[in-house]
């Protein structure tokens, strides 16, 4: 069994609250309270290329695009052209000249790469968070995400840059609602579907000779180009006027200052004749450029270049290089950077241009066996897993975990000194971990895929990311089935059931819970069966079936006592006590919550949050039975713990309890102060529980 707790999704005082809920039900009505919360203005636009040159005609066309002031939609500009022509560079160059007061949003839609194109929901989720929506309030459903995005952008003047779009539909949902905003979309496709949106199309072709020569001069110097003017003209012609190809050959000339331009031209011509039959028309010169750069690499750097293409699209750290080559990879990474075959957007973070990554993947297929490539992919995944498990063990030390035996000891594994550091790493690498789990599953590495999905649990527990969680859990079930491990399948089905419950897909949730419990019964794992029953009770609770929830929690608590599983007993009794409060049975709630506190006190070191959660719930129950002094002590202690843990949600719940206690004691000044503090905290989280706190504050007159 693998134990989990959904501790930030809670019920206190007869109302649903926590980070999952979008509205609070108060006295039979739905109350939605909104307030603008100050958030940093998003500045996501990457810096434009330092050596940008040419494109004066295109820049003039862009400057001449009329703004949509007074129109119904944003100003939309579409930059189209072939791969490597410089669409991204131009979009960043022009976008950087604009100044919109409400900030810039940027997303690479990954439309033309080895990986799948980005789902619009992924980009919407990122934009919503950048605009100040707490992760736990980002809807799971795409339509709800789009509606919230439109609401948030309706009165803003934003710059939105969408790079590498594959279709009009992929981009359209990301357009802000305000006519004061500007949208820039780049794509290899013409995206004619956006014509009806009033889009202005600017088509990019290869650089003219003068601009191409200027680009070459900017890298290798004007004297060198003028000294071999004819050969320089031939070189940029052989590159097809494509900036990406020019950049690659220029990098080779820069690091080999004694080479003549003629030498590169001669080599490029030879490569072209060899590749002409194998390359698509119009693209073989770029392929030749990459092949020449590849051939100049040493054997180890070439091996690293090939194997880095196994990493899913996006940025990656130096530890990925450690996984695929022996020895010190830093000099090899420097070789790739010098050759312009990889980029370093931030310190010790690397990425491929998608066209270069395609070339690296082609060289991997040609120069290494499928078995070698799969072994390298597995080592990348095992490196990620080793660090992810270290983070997981710091954040959720109470979980049971299946063991995993790596093919060889991973290198570059991170250790974490505290919870904040561990959670920050999981958040930074979240997209890479999710993508690696998916790729490994596609390649048949089911066991490793499942383990990575399992190790992602803490980041979903603390930061939610519901869309990612749902997709990861669904793939985790598939990986467990492929692996043939029924324990792994039962556990992931339980996790998926909770994700479906949060997404309000209740019938699917119930099926997953039933399947999980059937597997646990077959395995004879009574403790896991008991824990899944506890989670199943949440489905009853969330759907308003309070008596069924109470009965299930009673059964689970009794079974956990019989099994000698104290933490499971405590967690079950906390939820049971809260359900009893919802049923207006505070005396019964006191007895269950008192027992929960006794049991959870034994786990205070590894799980202080749930100890504090039990204290706050107990305080509400004691207050409603008239034991005010004990109630105040419990709530105050819970508040101190939640403050030390940095849990704003926990602090808000504790202050809500203290306000209720003060009201019962007749101290309306203290009650007002506590309710005001609770309102502020809930609003800062974007929690619908702010409505309940405001209702109680207003009731004071």
C-alpha cells in the first residue's frame, strides 16, 4: 500500500472548502467573492537574438499593422515561413519593440518537432498561473480554462507571443479577449484559418544576399568576409539564405580562425551531392550544414549530441548529459555550444532548436543501434527518478514505495536539505518528468515509466496541477498494466480515482475505486484495501452523500485499528470528525477528533500538517459543544504549526476557527480580527472559502 493524504482539501463548519473548490455553498446558496490580488506583471518574452540582422522590409510591414482599437478582438499577426528561416527571431525582435502595460506572455507550442504538439490546455494553464491564478484554481476542463482566461484578459493590454503553432485551432484559444492586446503567432503553416479572425500575415523567405552576408559578418568579422567576398557569397547561397544554416557554418568558421571560407564551401558542396537524393527538395543544404558540424565533433561530443535528442522537447540540465556519456560532460557541452548545435538559455540549462534536434535524432538512428539508444533513454529516466525519489522522500516520508533497481548507478543525483528545495526541484522539472514518463511508456519501459509517475505525487499534492495530474495518473495505470504489477496498478487506480473526483467525473472515479479495491482484495493487502476505502469515502463526501461517507469512514477506522495502522487511523478519524460536523453532530465529532489527535501526535515529526489539521478541526468541534477554553487552545496551537509550515490555507482555517470561538465567547472585536485575517488569507489563495469567512464577518454587523 502507498499512503496518501489530500490534506488541503477539507470540510469545516458545514461548508466545502480548500484549494479544490471553486465556490462555497452557504445557507443553501452559492456565494462567489472576487477581489483583485496584486501579482507581478508577467514578463515572459525571451530576449531577441543579439546578432539580429536584416528583415527591414518585414519589420516595416509589422510596424504598419493597424491596432485593433475599437475592434472586437486583439491585433493578430501571423509570421509564416519554412524551418530555419528566422520566424522566432523576427517575432522576438519586433515584440521586444512593443510596450504593453499589462505584460507579455510567451509559449512554444511545439508544433513542428519530434514530440507531440503542445495541448492548448497546457499553454492556458501556464498563462493563467502567470496572470495570478493559484495552481489549485486552474480548471481541469479546457472550456473552463478558456472562459477564465477570457475573463482575466478582458480589460488588459497584453502582448502574447505563440511560437511554433501547428494549427489555427491550437493558437486561437490562447488569444486574449481585449482589443488592446497584440498576438504574434509564428508557424511553418500559413494558418489560413485565422484570416477570419482579422489576422495580418507576414511571410518570411530566405534572407537576401546582402542581409545574409551581414549576418555572416556579425559572427566572423567584416575583414574576413571582404577578404573572400566571392566565397562568402557562395557560402550563404549554399545555406539557402536560411539564418539557422548560416549561424551553424559561421560558428564553425569562428572557432577555426585559420580556415578559409572557400574550404567550407568546398566541403558543403561535397555533402550536398551526397545527400541530394536523400533529402527533401529545398532542405538538403541545411542537412549538409548540420552534417558538416557533426563531423567536426570529437567522438564523445558526437555521441552526446546524438543521445541528447532522446530527451523530450524543452530545457534540460547538465545531469542529462551525465546520464548518456561517461566522464565529464562539461567540455562536450561546451563543444556543442561553440558549434551552435545546442543553446544555453540559462545557466546549466540547455535546449535544441527543433530542426537541430531532428538532425541529432537522425544521426542517432544512423550511428547507434536501437538497443544502445534505448539503454541511453533508460539512463536518462533513471537519473530523473533517482533525484525525484529523493525529493519525494523529503516531502512525503510516510509513503510506502516500490523499489526500483537501476541499470547502473545514476550520476549527478541531487540531495535536498529541506522541503522547499525538494519541492522547487520537482516543480522546475515537472514537465520533463511527465514527458519522460510518457516517452518511456511508449518505448515499452513500463516499470520505469510508472515509478516516475509515482514520484511526481508530492508536486501534485502541494501544487495541484490538476490537468497534469490527471494525465500522469491515467498513464500510470497504463504503465502498471503493461508492467504487469498489480500492486502498482491498484495504487495508481486509487490515485486516478481521486483525480477523477476532483474533475467531477464521478462515475469514472467510482469505477476506478472499485477496480482498485478488487485488486487489493486479490492481493490480500488489507491495509491498502482499508486506505482505498478511506479515499473512496471522499467520493461520497464530495457528492453530498454524507451518511454513506460517515459509514465508510467508520468501517475504515475500525479496520485500521484492527490492522495496527495508527497513521491511517488518525487520517480517517479526522475526516470522519469533519463529516460529523457537517451532519451537525459535534459531540460525536469531538470524540473522533480527540482520538485522531492522540494517534497523529505520534507522527508529528514526519507529518506535522495533519497533526495541525486535527487540532483545528477539533477546535471547531469543541467550540460547538461549548468547551471554549480547550477549543481556543487547540486552534491557537494549530495556527502556530500552520504558520511555521508556511501553509496559508491552514492558517486561514485556524483563524476561521478562532473567529467562531471568539463569537461564542462574546468577544466580537477578536472575532472580527480573526475573520478579517481569514478573509485576507483565503483571498490571497483565490479560495472560495473567502465567501464563508466574509459571510461570518458580515454577520457581526
